[in-house]
């Protein structure tokens, strides 16, 4: 593998390339084979339409331009190709002025083969380069600022390495040196996707595969200056001693240690020198205590800290976080020994944008007062803080930057509490699921939250038809869950017809809905996901109202026991469906499955416990080329022989069957 970029350093560029014009219709270079796509990028490629380039960017020029290269060869390219190069490359745009004259200060210094290679890659994103040559071509494209080509080839390189399942890399000295060079190359060319892949999927994998401390140290020492991110998630072998080996990784910015359950407070002392760390994940490191957090005090660059499920932490431990004033993201979910007293330690962390206090069951209204200084908060999770009441929400009124608020399972909240949310007009996501004391009257306070895109009222079983009338001003809503709102009737769905931006609608276990209610869904043509599971009153007649929902990708009709094959006929037009669930639709028969044949985009089909269809029905599924997952559990009349024949004739190449 050649990763050197010396060829393209400015000092190696010489004034050897000239540019001239030709009206000739032929390529004048005798060395160029017009039938070779590498030598002739014009072959079998449509010209780029000039209408896609702003007129102001074009200057008058001949139809063709002849380029002469340093080895004495020449190549004629079309005007549209020249326009494409100028449009996609700052280098070529600057090189060729508005009059398309040579700029002597910055002449080209590449060969004809290199130029045609660049042009091929630019004109055809699927143009394939051998794996061992991609880095060299990336350097070429990077130097000439053809960013689009760099990104395409970066993707090709990652796909190439993935297809070899890391085989180019192992723990031998030679391989580690090669990996180190490639990391440097990714950093130098700002190939962040490649860099993340090499750090998380390759280097971290090599380290995770060894349980021997000496081997771990040997590998990490190779990359101590280069490595910026490591992932040791769920590594059962990682101990405090392994963290000591990281002490020289001075550029380490991201470290994932979640579910490394052997780590103790003593191990965190080895993180203190890693002052460049910005992201540290200690989720489910359940041996950590307050003492361990003291070792994080020097990490003042930290922006993201995950202490979720570290259930030995108490209020005293949060005192060690006060110096971490750069923190933007703090996760304390399931730190269930924390109390209101502990939250006072968070007041100085005024840069916080994301705070997760879910399942901190000892928090009360008094604790939320300490969040008032955190005016930069955009995401706050108070789910399952069961002691919170309406009085606590008053302390959130100043957090006007909030975009995401989760109050699910805060069972003591009532309608009066929602009044305190009215100043939070930036809210885009509000989860009130299983706040089962909320009623229709409380939803009136939501009408001011017109930026809302996601609203979850699942399990709010006192919410009924009148409450949905208050949602009509929320025309930005894209996702609405009303599952288990068991008092909802067809009349309530009438209030949803104005919410035409809806993409996700969940009505599972709304037992009072009937076919007549589904007519109100017809205007919701942006719907992609519709859940009608356990709506046991629906029949075939109701499904006719789904025919206008042409954007549907996911439809859940589980336990709609009255549906028959005739109902499936109304789904034939939903050709974008990818996921269809018909679990426990007992009345479906072989004849009904014929209506699924047009649904060629289906990837997931659940027919479990539809016990009336047989091997004959499977024939209708053989044409579903995209099918990846077929659930036939409980379909006792489908035989092994029928299943074997189906597998032979099925056109899907990646089908998994559950039986």
C-alpha cells in the first residue's frame, strides 16, 4: 500500500503543462485508446447538461479544449466536461480563468493518465479503483480539490476493507505500521469517516480481541500519538491495568467504556492525564463510586459524559463534576441514589445542552429548582421521576431553549402542570406517555407549542375525543402516538385531518375505533408509519380508506381479527410498503395472499398465527423480491415440503424465515 503524498506536494509541481484549444472532433493523441474507458472518459458517458450550471459561471469558449501534458501527450475534452471540472474543483476553477486561458502561476502538473482517472471518477461515481490504488487516487483528488471524488473513494475504501473483514490488518508489527500510516493518511486528508472506521472498527477490534495485557500495551503503543477514539464497549477482559496503557494517548478525544464491568475507581485515575478527552462513556460501569469521579476533575475539555446506570453514585459524587464547565451532555439515568441535594452541583454547568435524569426516583420538585440556571438546555429527560408533581414543572419555565422534554411515567402530573410548559415554544419533542392523570382539559395548554413535531400521549387513558380538538393548531406534528387511549372514538380522529405533516401515527389498542373512523385518515397522505394493531372492531371495509396513503412504508394490523383476504385487496396500491404485520389475523386464507403480490417493496412480513393458509398461499409470496424477513410462526398448515419449495422459487436473495 502506497500512502505517501510526496508526489503532490507543491514543491514537486513544475510548469510543464500547456493548455490550448481545438475545434477538432478527434482525440489527437496517438497513445489514447478511444475504446479504453480509462484513456477516453468520453466513451459511453452522457455529457453533463450545461443547464445545470448557472449561466453566470460560463464564459464563451470553443466546443472543445485540447490539453497537453508533461509527457508530451494531449487529450481533447468537451466544453461540458471543462465546465464540470470547474464546477466541482476550486483548483481547476481558479486555474482556468473566465477566458479559459492558461494561468502560468499555477499550471497543471499531472499526467494524462492521472487526469483521465480523475475525470472518470468525477463523471461516474461508481467508477471502481483497485483497493491498493485508492489511497493514491484520493491524494490526487484531494490535491486538486475534487471533494466529490474524495468522498466517493473514501466510501469505496471502507467497503473494500469491510469486504475483507479486516484481513489486511492484524497484530503483527508490519500490519500495525501499515494501519498507523493509514490513520495518518485519513487525518491528513480529513477523511473523518475512514478515520472513525479505522479507530472504532479496526484498532478497537484488535485491542478487544486480546486478553493479554502485554499484547494490549504493545498494540496501543503503536498508536499512542495517532489515536483519537477508542471503543471498548462490553469488553469483559478490560481491567484497571488496561487503562494505564492509555496514559500516552495524549490526543485521545473519545473513549467508550460502557459495560466494562471490571473497571473500578482505581482505573479512573489512569484517565486523569487524558486532558484532550471530550467524550467519555462509563454507562453500566457499576463498580464505580464517588471516589472514582474525583479522578475526572482534570478532564476540563469533556463535553459528553455518560454515567448512566452507575448506581453507586450519590450526591457527593456530583461535586467532582463542577470543574467540568465545558460539559454539554450529561447522562445520569438510573443513578437512583441521587437526591435533590445532588442537583445543586449541576448549577455551574451552564453549557449543558442535554441532561438525562430519567429513573432518578428520589428526585422531587425541590430538585428541579437547581436546573433554572441551565438556560442552554435543549434536551431534558425526567422520565420515571415518579415524585415530580405539577409544582416542579414551574421551574422549567425559564428553559426556553428546550427542544426535547420527556416526562413519561411521571404519574403525579395533572392538567395544571401542563400550563407551566406554555413558555417552552421551541419544544419539538414532548413525551407525556403514561401520565395517566392527564385529561382532555390539560391538552388545551399544548396548543401554544406550535413547533412540536413529536407528541407521545400513549397510555393517557383519560384523553378522549375532545382533547384531540386542542391539537389542531399543531400543524408541524410529524409523529403522534395515541396508543392505549382507550376512550378515543371515531369522532376524535376527525380532529387529526388537519395534521397533514404527520408521518407516524400510532393508534394501537384504541379499541373503540371502527371502520368509520379511518375515513378521517385519508387526508394524511404523508403518513409513512401507521399502527392499528389491536383495533379489533376494524373490518375489510375500513381498509379502503387507506388507499390514498401512498407513502406508507410500515403498516401494523396485528390482532385485527375481523380482517379477511378481501380486506388485503385494498392494500394493493400501497406499493411503497416495506413492513406489514398481520399477526393473529386468523381469517386470512390462501386466496387473500394473492393481493400481496404487487407489494414488491416489502422487506418484512409477519403472518404469524394466521393459521388458515397453507402451502398454496406461499406461492403468492414468491414474487416479493425485496423480502428479507418472513414470520410464519404458528402457521401449522404450512408444511416443511411447502416451505422447501417456497425457498427454491422465492426471488428474494436475503430471506430469513421464522417458523
